C-alpha cells in the first residue's frame, strides 16, 4: 500500500510549485495530484484523451487531441516555467520586470513565481497583466469565495423572499454544496481553501505556508462581502416588498431578511449551545477534508485522495452538514462566509443589531470554526493519518519540536530562503 512518503509530491516535477512543495507538501483542498503521469506528461495525457474519446464518444468531458488543441493542453501541466515576458525588446528589461514581480509577490507572502501556463506569459509586461501575475492566487480565492456566496446567499434569498414557494430548506443546503463545489473549481490555482478555518488547519497540520494566510484571508472576506452585496442588489426590491421600503430588520423579527446574508441562532440556544453547534460542524468538515485528501487512505478513492472527485465530495459533505447540523445556528463553519456578508448587511442599513442579535452571537461563527477545524484535524491525524508532515507524527505530538525552537528556526530559514 502506498504511504504518504512514497506518494509525496516532488518539487522537481514542477518548478513553478517548488516553493509550495517545499513548504506545504503540495497540500490544499483544491490541489491535484502532481505524481499522476497523465497530469505531468503530454504524451500520457494525449493518449488518455484518445482513450476517453474512443470509449465515451462525444461528451462535454471529452476533448480532441488533434489540430490546434494539440498545441495547447488546457491548464493540466502545472510544471510551468518562471513567469516572464518574451515580447520585451531588451532581455535585461524582461529580467528586471520579472524580478520586480517576484519581489512583490514574496513581500505579500506568495511564492516568487505565479501559476501561469507556459505560453500564457507573453503579455505579462502589460500593466493589468502584471497585476494579475502578482495577485493570481488571491484573485482565485476572492472569486472562489465570491461564487460560493452567490449560490449560498442567493438560495436563502429566493426561499425566504418567496415564502417557500420557490424552494425549501433542503434547496438551501444543495445550493451551498453547489457553491462550494463550483468555488473550488474557480480557485484551483490557489488551493481553493475558501475558508480561513480550513486554511488554518492546513497550516497547522499540513505545513501550508503561514505567510500566505493573511492575504488569502483578506481575499476570502472581500469575496464574501462583494458577493453578498450582489445578492442584496439583485433582491432589494423583493426585500422592500417583504419588510417595507427602507426598513431592514434582523431575527427574531417575523419579517427579518438579515438572515439571507449571515447566520443567526435560534432564540432558545444558550451561548454554549451556539458555540458547540458551530464547533461540531467545523470539526466534521476538517476531519472529512483530511480524509478526502489523504493519499494513503484507500477509502479516499486512491493514491491521490479524492482527486478530481474532491469538489463533488465536498458538495455532499456541505449538504450533509446543513441537513444534520444547520438548523440551530445556520452552520456558518466559515469566518469569511459569515463576517463578510454580516459587514455588508451592516453597511447597507441593517443597523447595529447585526452584531448584537442573539446576545452578540456574531463572534461565535468567527471563533468556533477555528477551534472546530483544529480539533477535527487533530482527531484525524492522531487516530488515522501516517504522513510525516503532520506534527502529530513527531516526538511529543510536535511540542518537542516547538519547545526546542525547531519551528522558529525552520521558519527563519524559510524566510531567508524566500529573500534570495
């Protein structure tokens, strides 16, 4: 049986992801398996497409391997060369421009090279293209979260404002699952975290670089804020019809519409019950994500974990969490998903009650998901996971390494390497 050590991503096969591999082992909810021959060899991939086309025939998932497409294999080979422009008249200017972009990326916590496909970097000398090179992964997290909130908040709005005429509670659960799945597809280049608490779990247990946490966090919150604003703009007339023009209320008001955008607890819940509801749902989320990404777990569908089925698996996971643990607090399980839209609702006139409702419940979906994901990740690694990157599989569950200063020494060395 393959183990995590034998299936670990090798940075040599993908220069663009060298920094990522060295620091995180290639882990991330949306990342694919870099050891797969089909994903890392043009010949193997073309042969695979030919077999699929022959066996399946014409279908949305099958693509031709002849003609112009043979010259352009769409975003499969992530072993991309360093980002640079081939249109500069001076090679020194090109190198200087590339060096500047790499320096900016490192200063904001990203790897020096952006995940750009070979042949797509020819226009990186243009102003907006340079911005896109610098911010590619944060943009991916922004729009991945944006798509997730559009589907999630949009479904709540349609069900609530139509009086259950165009959907029921399970419609909302399906929509949140679809939103997460599609958001992962959108944000593949960044790892598709979409959730600060899940990203926190990967930093602690899978060595995802801590330096990337701040900018990913900001991108996720902004994505949720903007998407909820789009939902509000789309349904503002229906909201006015339900509440009255210019009137905006929060639960437990019988006509409250603030619950479209962020979560509010049932009135009978104690603070401990509110916290535990979010904690247990977040723990399950992190536990199952680690199982799906475990390449040594046969139950995760093979060597690469869930692989291409991971987004679909997340759809059913989110649907299940909503169906089983969603009623009491709305299963926020995500600071960005709750805080960004809550801030938006405050900005458009729902008032200070968005913070004080439920006995100042707003901090629960900000704190409990981090605690829950930390606990869920610990449970999986303590009882099941055998990979060497987890601190649980080191002396004293990683505390010896931490107390001896090994962690801070390693972090300092990593920062020094990043400056080179």
